[in-house]
């Protein structure tokens, strides 16, 4: 089980809130969150409530100034615990257009560049059949990211990622 502690101020100062699972609105517990400590497990943190806006993947460690580290415009507002998977299937189908239209390809392994591997200019929707994945803005797993778990994602734009193109995908394995 994961455990993350959020602090109102940088450098682990001010009031704190410990979280063991998903939290859709941290402001219910703290007026702001500017640093955090992941004691175990992995989490996605979001700059807006309800798991929206820019996201950042956090593994065990201390994050004394989460705003500057993640390039967030605001403080952390929500978080999602990520279950770690040691083995098993990873399957995701990516689509070039929203609503599962356009060119599509199925992934079972990491893809460092969809343009090079599949000649796709963009990925705007996906269906995750198995496993948990991180989708990245740039090739080689760089830039802003988005976390997806089993389910259908009809439009990344409607999820608050309107200016972001997704160009590489990585499975989340036990770390």
C-alpha cells in the first residue's frame, strides 16, 4: 500500500495531510500543498481537483518544492495511488483521433516514439485493456505526462490536456 504526506509549505513545513489512496480534492484538508513525501508506493499528483490538469508521477522520495520540481503553475490539488504490477498483461490500443477514430495500433510494450514506430502524428484517444501506463508529451518518455489505467479514454482534450500531444508510452512496472 502506498503512503504520501502533503505539506502546506515548501520544505515539509506547515500543516500536513497523510494519504493512503486517491484524494480528489486535497484542499478539503489543506489550504495549499507545496511539498510532499512519498514514503512508499507510487502516486500521480495533479494541479487541479478531480484528477485534472498537469500530472506528475511520484515514487518514493522527498519533494521539498513540488511546484518548481514539476513545473506546475499552482500547487498540488489531487492525487491518485497507482497500483504496482510485477507481472501480467499490458495491452493498450492507441488511436490517432478522438472517439477511437483514425489510425490505431495495439501496444504490449513501451513505445518511445509513435511517429517512428507507427507513423502516427498524434494520439488523441485510447483503450487500456490491461495494465497501467504513462503517456508522455514527447518521444523518449519526456515532457508532461498522463496516467491511464484500464478503461476507455475518448478524448484527452476533454480531460484538460488540450495543448498536449502524446508521443510515447511506458508501462508502469513494479519499481
